[in-house]
C-alpha cells in the first residue's frame, strides 16, 4: 500500500520517530529505503492476515528489520523480543511525561532536602526536578 506524505508524517509522529517494536530512532526521509540508517516501513500492529485494518489507529512506524521479522506475530510478542512492553510515546506524550517526572522529582527532592533545612528543600527540589525531567519517558 502507498501512503501520502501527510499520512506518513502522522504515522511517524505517533512514536516521535522511533520504531514501535525495538525503540530504534528512525529517519523520516528514509521511509522504504532498506540499508539506509533509520530506514523504516509502516507496520500493521494487528496484522492484516489476522483481520487487522489499514486504519490509522492500526499503523505504526517500524524499522524494516523489525517489521519483516514480526510477520504475523502479535505486537506484544515482537516487542518482547526487545524487552519492551509498549510503543514509544508521541511528542505530546513525551512532553507531558517529562513534565510530570519533573514535578514528581521536584516534590521528592524538596521533601528529602527539607531534612537539611529550608535551603536544602530548595536545592533538593531543583535537583529532583532536573533528574525527573532527564528520565527517559519511554522506560
């Protein structure tokens, strides 16, 4: 099946440009170019042979190696080969998760720092927020 650029962009952005099976970074410009760095294809999460549709909610970006290895296996099985349980987050999902991690880290750091006094709380909150924001939201 062929996809227009707008549809490919929507599929690619669903996972912020990462393979939804192994998590490898993909290159939008290398769609359907085997042997190029970040090459990818559109993958049907629920395979067509198992009744999956061509609807956008069933389409994800996957590196060519993962897409071809998956075949008619379930997405859960293919992700488990790479120690993964879910697809990478979208750009919006990544931003939201990083913000929540920063808030949680700041709160925890502030509480722990408060044991050393008011300045400890401030420093602890700042360090905790920085650590929280730096965490990989896809882990």
